[in-house]
């Protein structure tokens, strides 16, 4: 299982989402699958980014809510 590390930006954005009524179960499910290195369902449209962010990946939690992450050998 990969170790999960979050950025300050992520923590701030997450607080705002929770304050606005976002259900964390969806986030926990997706991050849990990523941490255990299981593939995501196609509905999340997981894909690599291009350009300056080419090392990062992105998945769509909702049509207007994206999760950008970096996956290394031991950390997510």
C-alpha cells in the first residue's frame, strides 16, 4: 500500500469542499483504490497530464471536480 501525502493546497481545498457539503466517501473510495494500486473505474477518466505537469495524473471525481495526483513507488 502506498503512503498518502497531501499538500497544503489540497488540505485547504478539502476544507472548502466539506464546508460546502461534499461527501467524502467518494474521495476516500478513489484515494483508497489509488493507494492500494487498484485500477479506477472508467467513469473516473483517469489519465496522465501533459506539458509541465507530465509526471502527474488526473481523475474526475465529478464532472466539475478533479483530483490531480503524483504516484511514486512508495507515495501517492
